[in-house]
């Protein structure tokens, strides 16, 4: 695994590159529909403003020894996108309207504050507990959480503007850490949307070779799931893909049926079950 310092450096570089991208983005592009159904491009940027403010606030409080929920936030471990998605979409749209022509300026300001805070964490600070709706999280983990936010939402913007757009290769190590470690909003628990219980569990196996290797089983029971880093027995469905497709599937950016049709996802086993994977893993 990459060290904190290595991941922090990559996060900083990616964030600064995205800032330059937004500075150069034509004004007409800010009103285009993004890959997020309810958000225009400007709404996505407004969401990232709110995300940077929340992360900076909760990490600062954690460094001061305070990890209780801020006013209006649920207890740690009880939050989930299935509960908050509608309110989050609405608040981001309202924030964009409120910020108006100061949206980009505000984004740059808030993003730089968070970059400086997270990349400046000492080894002692990195382990201090901080509040997150998904769970209590060590301060250092917010580097990976923000890295994920920047990279996924950058894809939400670029994928509808550019003919070909993928996830940043530099981010994939952090993405895999979030999925495997299962903490806070990076975890599969945060991406998993519960449905009716199944008659029997369905075992999905991932065989990801490059650029970041992952071999794991995800066992879905409809209303719950488990992630197994040591695959067992026979899988109902085996997926083979590159790491960026794995991340897009996990966070609901690319439905399994679409990935298969485009040739991005090789499948062994029941194809109908393969397509159903995306009804549970939707992200936000």
C-alpha cells in the first residue's frame, strides 16, 4: 500500500490539476447536464464546495478532540446516501444559485484550505478520530475520502464533455483502499443500497489484474452483503476488468450491463445476475 505521504501528494496534485481544468472550462459548460442525473456541472462543483467545508470542519474538530455529530448531522455510523441523497442534491443546487458568479472563486478557496489541512497532518494527527456520518474516521483517512470525491465528480463532469474520459490512474490506489478497508463514505457499505432479501446469496467474484490488482468476492443477500478478500468456493458471477472499471462499478457510475456491452467487463456465469449487480451498488 502507498504511504500516507505518497497518497497525500497524489491527492494534492490531482486536486490542483482539477482546479486548472475548472478555470479553463468554458462558461457554457457549467450549465450542461453532468453524469449525475439531478445535477448540472455547476451543481457538482457546488457539492464539492460543501464537501470541502464539511471535511475541513470535521477534521479540525477531530484534531481538537471533538468527534460528536455537528448540529443537524446524524450519529456516526447511521448515515447513508439512501437517506440523504435527495436532500444533498437539493442543497447543492441551492448552493450553486446562492454563490452565483462566485462559485469557482469559492471552490478554489475552500479546496485549497482543505488541501493544506489534510496534507499537513502530522503522524500523531493522522490517527485522531473525526466524525463522519458513515463512522468515526481517523483524520488521515480523509485524504483518501476527498481524493475519491475529487476523482469521481471530476469524472461526472468530464465524461459528458469529453469523448473519452476515465478515472485518474493516480487515484486508483486510494480507491481500492477505500473499498477494501470499508470505512466511512469510501466503503462498500456506503455504496450498497439495500433491497428485498434474496432466496439465497449471490457470490460475485472480481478478478482485477491492472493497474491495481484486486481479487475479492462480494456476497449479496439482497438486504445486506459482505466483502471477502479471500475468495471461497464457486462464484455465481466472475467479473474481469481494469481497476478504473471496478471503481466505476462500485460507485454506481457505470452499470454492469453498460460495461459489458461496451466490452469493458468480461463475465463468466449468469449474465442476468451480472446485470443485477448495479441495482445494489449505486454509490451517490
